[in-house]
């Protein structure tokens, strides 16, 4: 199946939609020209995602940078909208880079436990930079609980007291909790679009 997924991604890199077609009556065939790559990719991505959504697969073809055209793991629930919402409201280039890195690492269909852990660390760093906002909008108890999870479970700080005995599902829950926390704070602070700073 992996070879098929690789082929689907390769086709995305190659596809283009013709804008002009001419009929040749001698050969009784159509000739196509003036190929539009963005339009072809849009149609291809839509077709692939329509096919995937009617299957049991949790993969979808990403339509946004940095993993545009890649098959990524996507939950079949409202969480699927969080990456775009959070990226659209990133405050600085540095923050956006960390969030993009986290999303790309976590959604990658080949992501290992360590890659997912790295993604959570990147989101934790963004939350740390915005810790005052976290406390203001989530409340001090929730802020304390969030950073207790990040710091005391073998995620950000690797020490003897860190709890490392947890399943991958827990790591997934922490990732989505961090992303949802950023989306919530962005909504509360009125952040709308990414601006270079």
C-alpha cells in the first residue's frame, strides 16, 4: 500500500490541467495544450480526497504548505480544521515555523513516536513563549496542568522523574490539546492572520 501512496503523491507533483483543446478530424482525437499546474493540482487533490473520504483511511492529501500534496494523517472530526486555524493566526515568523514544523512532523504518514514527541515539544515551546496569555485565557489552574503534562511526562524534559510509561494515544491527546489551546487563545485575543514581524 505504501507504494500506492507514494505514487499518488508523485502524480500530484506531475499533474496539470489543460486549458485549451483542439479536435483533429483526421485522427479523430483531441490535442491538449496550455497546461495549468495549480488548477490540475486542485482537481487532483479534490478527487483523491473524495476517494479517501469514502474509505476507512485516515489519510487526506494536504492542500496547504508545508506538506502540500502529501498524504497526511487527519482525524475524521473537527480537529482536522485546527492546523489551518492555528497557522492562519500565527503571530510571528518564528512562531509560524515552529507550528508548521509540529504539524508536518505529527501528520506525516511515516511519523514515529519520536517524531510525534518532537511535534509536541515544538508546540510546547510556542505555548511557553505565550505563557502569560495561556494563564490569562485558560486560567492559572489549567495553565499549571498543561505545563505539568508537558514538563513531567517524558516530553519536554528528559529526567529521571519524568513519566515515560504512556501509550502513543496519550501523546496524540497532548498534541491536539496544545493545538486546541493555541486556537482558543488566538480566538480570545482576536488574532486573525499571520503577519511577518
